[in-house]
C-alpha cells in the first residue's frame, strides 16, 4: 500500500512467531503481575506494528496471494507450511492484532484481578491461533490454527469468567469441537481425493488450480462438513446457542476477541475454503444457507429486543450481524461478497467496542441487567458519546462503518436470482436493519437516560486507559464509514477471484 | 537382549535401580546399531526387520519412561522396587518377542511373557485388597483369553499343518472363508487377541485391573501390553489371515465402533480419574482397531496403527503417571474433586497432565492430533466413511470428560481436605519431558512416521 519493496521479509511468519517469542519472558515472570502485563503489552504492540507493516507493503489491486511463504512441513504427507494474505484476509489480520492489543491494554488496567500472568500467557497463545487462521493457505495448517484458538478461549472463559463460566465454557468447546472434528474428516477426504498417493496435497493454491477435482456428491458432503464447522463458529442460527452463554460469562477481553475475531474465523473459512473448493456443494446448500441467514437476521434482532441482560443483547445482535455476513457471501456476487467482508471488519470493530463498553460499565456498577441501570448519560458524558457512536454504527447509520457493509449486502441480495426472488430476501433482511435500530436505541434510552440511581452518582467517567482503548476503534469506525472506498478497492479483486475460482470450478465439473 | 534382569531382583540400592534399568534399555536400543543384522533367525522363528525395530523402539521407550515415573509411588507405598523393575523388563522382552515373531509358537510365547509379568505387576501392592482383586481378575481372564487364542492357533495348525505365518496364509487362502474350520479359527483368534487388547465386548477385566493396580503398574499395563497386542494383531491378521481380509475387515470395523463408543460413553460418567482413564484407554483401542480394519488401504493403514500405538503409549502413560502426584490411600486414583486446584498446588504437574489430556482428545498441536489425522486417512481410503465420522464424533464426546479434568485442575480451588501432593523432581522432569515430546512430535512427526511407514510395509496385505 505504501512501500514498493517489502520492508520486512517473512513478515507473515513473524506475525505467527512474535506472540510465541513474547511467551518466553512471560512464562519466566508469570508470578510477577507487573512484568507479565508489560511483556504482554509490548508483545501485542509489536505484533500490531508488524501487522501494520504487512498492510503497508500490501500491493493494492492485486487479486492473488501476497508475501507467500511456503515450506514443505511434513514431507511424507506432502503437507506444507504455507502462509499468504490477499485482500480478504489482510484487514482481518490487522483487526485481530488491534483487538488483541486493545483487550490486553484494557485487561492490564486492573480488570483481571487474579492469575494475571496466566491470563496474559493464554492471550498470547490465543493470538497465535487467531492470526494463523487468517494467514494459513494449507488446510492442515489452517485446521491446526483453528483448533489452537480453542483451548486458550476455553481457559479464558473457564478461569476468568462469571458465575456460570464452567457450563458456558464446556458448551462452547463441545459445540465447536464437534463441528471441527467433522471438518477434519472432510479435510482428510479432500487430501485423499486430491491426487494419487505421493502427489497428494492440502495446499489451497494447488487444490484450486485447474478447476475442481471433486465429484458433485463429494462436494455436497464435504461442503456440508466444512460449512457445519464454520456455521457453529460463526454462529449461524440453529447452532448459535453457545454464543450468548459464552459471551455473558466471558471476561470483557474474552468477549471482545470472541466477537471481534473468533466469529470471523467462521465467515472467513466459508469464503476462503468452503466456497472455492466445493462450489457445487455450495450451490446445493445455497437455498438453505440463504434462508438460515435471513432467519438469523430476523431472529437475532427479535430476541435482542426482549433481552434483559445488556451483554446478552449485544451477543444476540451479533447473531443478526453474522446473518448479514453469510447472506452476503452466498448471494455469490461481488457486492454481496465485498459487503460481507466489510461487515466482518465492521462487526469486529463495533461489537468489540460495544462489549468493551458493556464491560467498562459493569466494572463500575456491577450490574448488567438493563432494568437496574439508567440515567448514566448525566454521570458519564464521555462514556455516553463513545457508546452512542458505536451503537449508531452497529445499527447501520449512514456515515458510520456499519452502514456500508449492510448496504452492499442488501444490494447483493436484491440481485439474487432464484425460485424466490432476491427482493424477498433483501426486503426481509432490511426489516432486520430496522429492528436493530429498535432494540439498540431502546436499550440506549433505558440505560443512559431516565432518573439516575443514587448508587451510581459517585462513579467516574472513562479513565485515560479506557479512552486509549476505545479511540482507535472509534477512529476506524468513522473512517470506514466516510471513506470505505480504499478498503473496498483492496477487498474487491481478491473477492472476485474467489468467486471466479468457484465459477470456473463449477464449469469444469458441469462438463 | 537384556542381561541385567537377574541382578536387579537382589539389589537393595533402590535409588539406583531405575537408572540401571534405563542404562540397560539404552544398551538394548543401541545393540542393533552395533550388530546390524536383519533377516530370519532360529530356523525361521523370528524375523528381525523394520516392524520389529519399530516396536522395539516403542517398548524400550515405554519401559524406560515407566522406570522414570515409578520411584515416588513405589517408595511411599513400599512396593518392592526390585521386583517391579524386573517384572517390567520381563514383560518388555516378551513384547519384543511378539514383534519379532514369524511363527505362532514364538508369538504365543511372547504373548505369555508379556501377560504373566503384568499379572504380577497388578498385584505387586500385596497388602492392598484392590490390588489383589485386580491381579486375580486380570490373571483369570488373561488365562482364559490365552486358552481361547491357543485353541484358535490349534485350529490354524489343523488347517495348514504349520505354525509359520506365511504357510498359514497360503493354506487359509486356499481354503477360503467357506471352510467352517477357518471361520472357527478366525473367531477364536479374534476373541483371544481382542481380550489382550481390551476390545469391547472382551474388555470387562480392564477397568478393575487398571483401577486396582498400583498406579505406575497401570501406566505401564495400559500401554505396553496393549501395544504388544496390536503387534500380535498386525502379525496374525495381516500376515497369516491376510487372504481373508475382506471377510474380517467389516467385523473389525464394527468392533472398533463398539469399542470406541462403549469406552467413551462409560468414561463420561466416571468421577474417579483413574477409572475414567481406564475406560478412555478402551476407547483408544477402538480408534486403533479401526486402523486395523482399514488394512485394505495398504501401508498407510499399518503406519497409522503403528504411529497411533506410539502416540497412545507416551500420552496415556503420561496421563496415568500424572495421578502419582496425588498421594491417596491404597491404589486409589484421584477423584475429580481431589484434583481441584492442582494448578495452584503443583503447576508443572497440572500443565503436563493438561497436555496429555489435550493430546488424548486429539487437539493440535499434539501427537494425539496427528495420530487421529493419520488414522482417519486409511479409514476413509478403505471406504469406511461411517467409521471415520464415528471417530470424529467420539473424539468430541471424549473431549467432554478429558476437559472436565482440566476444569477441576484449573478452574476450582482446592478445599481443606485436599490430599497431599507429591513433590518429586524426577517425576516432574520426566513428565515434563514426555509432555514436551508430545508437542514436539505433534509438530515434527516425520522421524516416527517414516519409521512407521517402513515398518508397515512389511505387514501389508497383498
């Protein structure tokens, strides 16, 4: 984007390694809270800088993978250590490093009170998995990173979570694991179907070169297994039940990365692997996915409206927002796809921020029930301003980032052709946008306005650290809302390439 | 191969025993390097080849690790250490004999040489009634299964007129499955070997024997004799009964399904971790067995079985050995509640235990994950899609009870009645070493996997 020549060689491997390197001093000082916080802050900051360097040396307008690193990892199996970024993943990587840094910064300001060293160590381990997921170009490596996110998040919810944390964390792990283990079977099946013994591969670039090699029946089931794993992670509507529990019990930092990054791994997996590898399978399952997406949008919005718990409300609103992502991906056109990717980035920024603010509020009042709150606007002007802007972004106000993604998805949906006209789906999804305004504004009114409780009168407004956490998110929210075009220019070629790969593959298979 | 056995029984210098054992085992591992001989020996009774070499590595590693983890337990329970190590070594020799066998007689001698010392291992804590019960149950059912197996071998001898595996293969191939004698022999051999490997429905002895035996014995018993049983299964089923592969494959696939599901479902409801691990080891037998069922896929199936046996060996031994930290009366293993807050009480122990449990679940980056990845390959290749799906679902089911242990170690606080925690440096170092190995081989498995591929090439069904 800025540098003509790469500033850093092997920048992607560096992104994977930096948190691991940070783990070494962290484990040495694990009992020393101050040192542990400092090491974690420095590490995640360095990681953020490295990811920005990666962004700076990204060449805009190129559709293919850049900065690719490829080494034979398991020679006897032909499995490669292969990393690369394209327009789809490049922002997701930066989003990950930014949200991780914000989470660590917020957590180090005294929110995490026990086992601080362990918390930071687990967070760094989580970052390895999250960054790796968006970089891996070999299915095996992708699976390794995908699962590497699991155990740290399990510990984060289970150790530093709320009262029902153990139920929530086990539910989260078992749901996710059931899906991903079936995906593992499908990955092995892909491996076996990729060629003769000795020439087998799981490298994405090799798998998609020269059209698909998988039969329609194979694609039908392989897509099912992949989509199931990602649908659980995303989560799509009948598999979403783990999400509210996990979010409510997770500590604030856990919620931020769970909503901001982990859910994106599901949407990213669908777009990067499930769609281009099994286009015929995607075609076969498409009506169901579109239907479930619209159901998710409406159901998520409806359920959010009646929530009593602030955190649960934001969690269910995530279900609705993720419905836009899957809808945009599976209308299979450029607008929808770009909108879906934007929606992932926007949701990461905005919902991450909303969870941050719910957490900040909870730290002060120790209440999460909407009925127990009220009148905070008078007490906390700064808080109210920040929270209000993120809220408006979340409901899709033009001029803020949420609008751009949802608008493009709706445009894509209206262009969908099929037995049921795209206009029906588009209109239904648009109702979801209106509902979002209803539940978010109503919540804002009940929490922020009205008479203030005596107990809350002495509570302070945002601290400098909290402003520092929220400011970059706010800046990006406004920036992406006003100038989405540069970002779209990066995403679009790569997204079109994915759709072309899918189209070419179905053409080959149809012959 | 191991001439040190005799000396060990007499020694009273207990602290030195494990190191003498390890030195002996290292010498045994080194010996074939000095005398690189391969081929048939003793009139064709044994074959020194890569297959035998792979299992020799497995058994020596497992015996050496057992010697490293045992001392704290043996010391505090006053289990006679000399006998313990001696018996472990005898069992190891037997296991290697199985891997070398090309003849039913050698194979059977090897199997008995594995089994009889393990009966002793189970009952070594003489004053403990659970230990006695374990030994008795193990002995009775073990003897019964040996008799079944021997009877099956007799039928094979009757069919072929020979005890050589290759001659049997030829004769069985001629007779075909239509011959009722072949069916009887096949059933008896399957049942007999199934007992040894703890395949459902021949597994009844396992939970009590593993639960009641002294914990270091359990750690050894749950891995080495099982690995030996799979060496025998591969030799007999692939080499001698290979021509009938099409006929027994489906039976093995069904047994695998029943075994993994049965083991996991019962493990779910256990509150004692030692007993839970006993059932989990049955489930792992099921996973390995599905690799045997997929022998039609060629060398990758055998290699997957061998790799899984190795992976299972180190991670399961590590998991049982982690229970040695908790000092309880008799041979009892810790309950879930007794593990509460182990992380705050003994961080290194809790960490390595967690790594073993994650590996047993099959989550990357551990050897257990790679073992499952490698195993699913031949199973799919052989056309058993349902079995591969069953493996995946079972692994998710198993995650529930493995991770519950992690919950108790990390997410609960210890109460006043929490048992004493052993602080033995050698135990922590060796378990830490095994844990690092579990991760390291999960990232770079090629040395072991290539070896397994070479070894498996010798038991491929053609």
